[in-house]
């Protein structure tokens, strides 16, 4: 593939498949992922029972990603380091799955 990161992660996933006997869900973030925006933030902080259809749609992809994580027994994240940081698309994925009152709670 020309990418050490992809080669190593492919080997790891292949090994997990053989050991666990499962078929993993693979998501290639290089294909793109939406960044959160004002509509997403508003929808996220609206009580689920009060969300409009548009707000539910705004969170739909995030809900899909969260469901993948909740069903996973293992999570493999393989990412190159660009300018001493993770790629923006990985940060966008983290933003999509880090949802207050869903995947974490604020505490005092």
C-alpha cells in the first residue's frame, strides 16, 4: 500500500480476525468524515425528546459511529503523525463520538 501505518494495521486486524473469529467493521477515515458544525452542536445539546427531524439527521452519522463503538470488542486506530499531531480527520471522528450525555458525562 505504500503506507507503513496501513500495513501494520492490516496485519493487526488480520491477526485479530484469526484469533477472535469475527468480521471487523473497518472505517477508512481517509475517505472523509464530516466535521461538527453549529447545527450538530445545537442538536447535541437539545434533549433527545425535543430534537427536530433536522437535528436528528445532523446527529445521524454520529449515532452510527457510536453504535459501532458500543458493539465493538476491540478498536484499532491506526494513524500517521502529521506535524506532531493526528490528522484532522481523526480529530473529526473523535468529535463525532465524544458526545455529552451519550458517551461521557460532565461531573463536578
